[in-house]
C-alpha cells in the first residue's frame, strides 16, 4: 500500500503555520483542485477529497496535536465500530483506559458511553461592537450593520452534499462516529478516521461549499437600539450568528454597545451632569442662565445670589430614560465661578475699591483665617 502523504504538504502549509495561515492555504488548494476547474484531470476529485481530509484534521487543535506527535498512526487501527471488541488479551476490560488517551486523540466516549457522532452542529455566536452617541442613546435609533460570517449554502440547502442529497451513514463506524482498536494490552476508543466523528459521510461534496454546508458571506442587518442604553448593554439577535454545519441551527449575534463621550454632558446611570461657568458678578448678584438639555433644547435656570463654585442645581426629568422600566433621570447643573483675566487698569482699580469695601462679605474666608491665626498662636505658645 502506498504511504499516505503528509497532511501539511497536501494543504500546502508549514508545520508551524497558525490557524489563520492553515485556513488561507486550504482555501487556495481547494480553489486550485476543485473538480469543476479541472475537468481534464482524472485525479482532481481524489486530490480535492485528500485536501479536505487533511484540513479536517489540521483545523482541529486536538487532532492536530495528535497528528503532530504520532503522524497518520494517530488515526489508524480499527476498521469498524466493533474492531477490537471482546479481545481476550485485554486484562482491564474493553475501553477501561479510554480516558488515558483522551487528551491525545479527543472525542472518546466518556465512561464507555456509546453514541452517534455529530451530525448537525450549532453555529458559533458572533460579537459586534457598536458605538452610539449620547444623543442616540437618549432617543434610541435604527441602524444597519454589516456582519461578516458564514451562512447556509443555498446550493445544497446546508447538507454539504451535491444537489442537497442527505449524508449517508459512515461504513467504517456504522454511524457511531467512533471506532475501537486493540493496541497491545489496551483497547482504545477514538474518533472514526473516515467521518471524523460525525457518523455520516458525504460521497459527493457540494461544489459551492466544499462539503461544509455553509459559505462565507457578509450580511446586512437592521438593528434597533432602544432608548436608555449604556456602555456594556448587550443586545441579542437569535439565529443571526454563524450558520451551523450539516444543517444545524445558526448561532446568535450579540451586539455590545459603547456610548461615546460627550463634549457637554457627563453621564452617571440615568442622570446627566453639565458644568456651566458663570461670572463673579452673576455669582455675587444672582441672575439667570440658559442651560442645554440632551434633547437639543434649552431651559432657563435661576442662579441664586452669593452662589459658590461647585454648587449643583437639579433639573428633574431632564436626564436619560431608564432602559428597563419607566422613569427619566435628572440633569444636574454644576456652577463654576470664573475669575476674570486680562483686566484693564480701570477694572483693576474697581476691584481694589470693591475689595476694600468687602471685608464683611466673605464669611468663609474670615472663618478660615481666624482658625489659621489660632493655630499659629497655639504653635508659638
């Protein structure tokens, strides 16, 4: 019998290749050897199947590890589902040591359990990060997103077989997905090398999807972003993830929201905060100002006389809507008294006059320096 070729040579990749590099090499080979593109080559179909067999092993981390260590011997030894059963040379009983080899070969039946292989596998979940503005988080929005991934192959209706034919039971393992083999004193149960644990085989793989039952395709989805979302909010779209294999159900799409920082407002849950500078005159005499609101409007705010920096004024119901349940947060206006700059000579003169007449108008300063004076006196005493 002719020795089997190295799987890495078949795929066209180095042994040190990463998962992504293996995938690129595999796609290149599949395109090069596809039977439809090589009608004059009688060996094209055999080579095409050989590439798929090699990639099925190398794309699986556990199978790849076994192949790297033992070569083709890792997937040989047993020609049927009952190979090695009932052997009198095994003193430990059939399958008693299958757990020892699980890390090497993968896919063993736990505790001697028997059963069919994976016929239909659910597709993987996908994650999509969506940035929204604070205004969009306030009002909610609809947006279209493009999601790269795989969808069920239309040519074979997801079965992986040409013309949509149903897969057949694997003759090697009789549809069990596993075979047993005698290795010295041990009986080892491992994944069937013919169907790779699926329990079924496809005699004529679909030309469009190379037997995978799914193809790569970008999809455009319309997403409803509800009002009140926060950074970390997760929106789930059932069945919008990767397509399953062999007609299995699709995974889900999870959209994670990231709310962008705003140039005016800061957010804390449902409440908003806005810092507004006011002049010394307004702080001393009081007055009125216009404050912005997140809906694009404006509201009048009365500033009490003698207000200090850091004072917060609360505007009820002017914050963010609650994502779950009813209610709206508040808007807090934080006042900051601004010290004037670039004073003229006349302004400086007026301020000095004001300072001379303001000794009794600064109670906080008077109290602080009285305590400082007592402190100094206590230290010198």
